[in-house]
């Protein structure tokens, strides 16, 4: 596992420690992390603050996003996949998609390369959270 996915996992773990949903994300440009975020829906009482959105907000205006790679511990949902497509991010690397299939097809239909690492660490983090907090999870994915 590379340093960027490790940074995304660290964001997910920090979110969990804050009482939130353990999903983390980093944006990489030219081999450097330019933004890092985590799902802060619970912490900020904001339904839009998914990890990828938080990450993009924290990256700020960086000009073109075409030469960036977005790392996420979980397959992005339609909201976050829409942001990927909108900003022209060409590559998304995810920790896992077994607990949530997300919007892979949408991204791929728009020319985004999606790589699913299927990491046990990411899967276990989500499975444990979902088991302990199903209400927060189903709220997060809009199925409450």
C-alpha cells in the first residue's frame, strides 16, 4: 500500500475518532498531497461533507485537476463521483467497494480510471462501523 492510501486511511481513522463515519480521502498532484479530508457529516451536521468533497474543499483552487489522482478509502458515491467528473479528475484509487459499490460505472463512463485495491484494512474499518452504527451509515448513503 502506498503512502497516499495510508494518508487516506489516517483521515478515515481520525474521522472515526471524532465520532464520524470512517471514510478518508486525499488528492495528489505531482507526487504531493494537495488536499486531505474525511467524512465530516456527523461532526459538522452537514449532509454534503463527504470525504472526497471535504478533500477537494481543503485542496482549494489548484487550477486544473486533470493531472490529479483522488484516493478514497471507499468507492465514491454519486455525489462525489459527480465532483470527480465535473473537475476532470482522471484517476481514482479506492481502498474497497465491497461494503458500498458506489458510482464506479458513472466515473468510468466519463473516462475516469478507477482502481479498486480491495484492501482488508478499509473493508474491516467500514464493516465494523456499519455493524456498530447502522443508523449513521444508512443516513450517509441516503437509505435511512
